[in-house]
C-alpha cells in the first residue's frame, strides 16, 4: 500500500512537465547517496544530502530525483539546492511540491548521471526514516516501468541539542572533560554556544609506557580548549606512544621518555676515575660497552637506540688498578717492617725497686754467767734499735724479731 501511494505521488509531482517525443520505451535508473549521511541534525538547520542518479533514456524523457520520508509517505521537507550537469526545473513549476526535497531534470544527453544536493528542513524533534529515489517519466507523465529505484534507508535524529563526538587514536581509555564534567569518549549532547573541551596531556599506561597528547584533528595542539559550537562537531585527539629509556649507570646521559620509533642518543665518558677510595689512589676505568639484558648493544661510548619498546641499558667498564694496588702494597711493606722492628727491639731493664738492707745484728759478747740475769736490753735485727726484751716487732721499722 505504501509503495502504491509513493508511485502515485511521484506521478503527481512530475505531472504537467512533458516532452514532445512520444512512444517512450521503458528504461531504468540507479540512485545512490554520495558520501555519508548525518545521523543527527539541529532543528531549524538544513541537513545536506547529496544524491547521484544514473540513467539510460533511449528517448528524451524527464528525470526525477528526490528524498522520501518513509514515515510520512511523502517527500521530505526541503529544497534541491544544486544539481549538475543539468539544472532542476524552476521551483515555481513544481506547484505545491516546491518546498519538497525533489528535483526534476530534463537531461541534455540520452545517458549519464546527475548529482543533486538537497537541503532538508527537519522541524520536529524525532528520528526521521528517509530514502533517496529516482525515476523516469514518459510524455504522458507516467512513471516508466522499472525505472523507479530507491537507495538504502538512512536515519536522521533532529533535536535542539548539538552532537559533540570526541574520539581518540589511543588504545587505552582517555577521560574527556566537557565544561568541567567527565564524559566517556564518543557522542555527548550540548547546547549551541561556547564550551570547554579537555583531554589529559599524559595518559600513564604503566611505569615504562605512556601516551602524550599531540594534537586535535582540526590542527590545534592544546589539550584543553574553548570552542564556539554551532553545528554537530567531531574531534579526534591524537596521542603519541612514549617509552622510557633507563640508563643504570649514573655517569651515562640520555635517560628519559621517547616517542615510539624515535632515535635516542646515549653517551658515557670514555674513561673515568674508579668510585670510592680506589679512585683517590689513582684507579681508572675505561668504557667497554652498552648492554641490554646481557646482550652487547654497542662498544662506542656514544650510541643510538631505536625506541620501539621500553629499554634498560647497562654499561661495562675495564678497570686499571695497578697504581692503587702498588700504593697499597708499599704501605703494607712499610707497616710490616715497622711492626717487625718494633717486636725485635730489646726491652730496656728497669731500675730495681729500693729495698731495705738488713743491718748486721750487733755482736754481743756473752755476759759472764754471773751477769746474764742482769741483761735487760734487746736490739732490732734490721735497724739495730734498742728494744725492750721480749719484743716481737721493731717499734721503729716494724721488722719482726726472731
């Protein structure tokens, strides 16, 4: 039933526009949408749809190209804004369909294609179900059998809000902020006007991989920006993958973050003092090579590394410690000699401690027998001091008496 109504309206639309060549034979057309169709439109704004219609006339005939509203079973509201190579018949000749998305052409050649651009006016907030179509008409304004074709259906949602579609080339999730509020990647709806859009400058993937913001698809290289939006807008944030280059030797330079595929230049001194006291004593090191996971990367103290992944680079050095070892050996010899002579030195005898020399006991002459009982004195065996008879100790020097 819907298709019959569609055919009838097509006949009415193109009625009254005739060609002078009668007896037209049946021909066909093909119609297709050129490019992509929008999925959303702001109410009151024109929606641009471009259609390509290919035809084979055989005889001079009229060609009709149009946009059909499937839900209303009528032509969509709008106008044919341009066509090429032939022009649409003046809108004044279309009668009540002058404000419809329809174009009538009188092709200048018997076969070819016409490109028609329509501007649709969607005034109701809803989702429109639309199709593009084309047909040929004979001199009697009849649709030539088999010439009517339709495109694949497409849908356009009309609303008072704009679609702001934020995308990114990053594999990892990137958090978007619109007017300070976090939003997922994809489509958000905003009112026409000024809005602030922001994405992170750095997205940390792990300790050795990160994403660095590079630019927006419109050329801006500022990750946080303010835009005056008046139409549906799609923006893509482009990120560059960066890898960490770690040099374990503090004397080496070149550590940092590098973009994927870039060349990192690393360098180390060709020679240096040994660390610690060995270096103070004259020990030196000579650079011998860069190593990654035990595999030699380069023997030059300046090398280039292609950063296709995180990398940790070690250094190896050859050591010349002959001078400090000689110094240490000399010190050991001197110390050993000093100790040897110290232990060999004879000890100097100490003066003897003063001792009291026992004084000789005075010789006493034995008294005559008749005088022994009269002896009443005793002398100290050490100092000779006179002691009372029977004394055990000298009351002067303290020597025990026999």
